[in-house]
């Protein structure tokens, strides 16, 4: 199970941060700065400040929703 998560996390993370990337041009297209900054912030909240996982997910989802609505 850990191997599946360790395999899928970079895959989905790559496609969120580089939404228009292809195999032929992996770094072409846009770069989503907001999502690239949310990831380390969530990591710090989880590991350094020992926040609850559901609270961190809810905060990240709220930030994403606000960004999508603006």
C-alpha cells in the first residue's frame, strides 16, 4: 500500500503543478505557483506544527476553492 501511495503522489502532484505538461514537453505550459506553495505549507503544518490531517486537507481545499472562484 505504501508503494502505491509513493507512486501516485508524485504522479498527481506533477499533473497539478504542471497541468499542461506532456511526455514530449514535460516542463512546457503553465506552472501553478499557488499549488506549488500549498504543498510545502501543508507539509510544514503536518510535521512541524502537528496539525490534524483533516484540518490541513480542509484548509488546502478552501484555498483551492477560493482561487478557483476568483
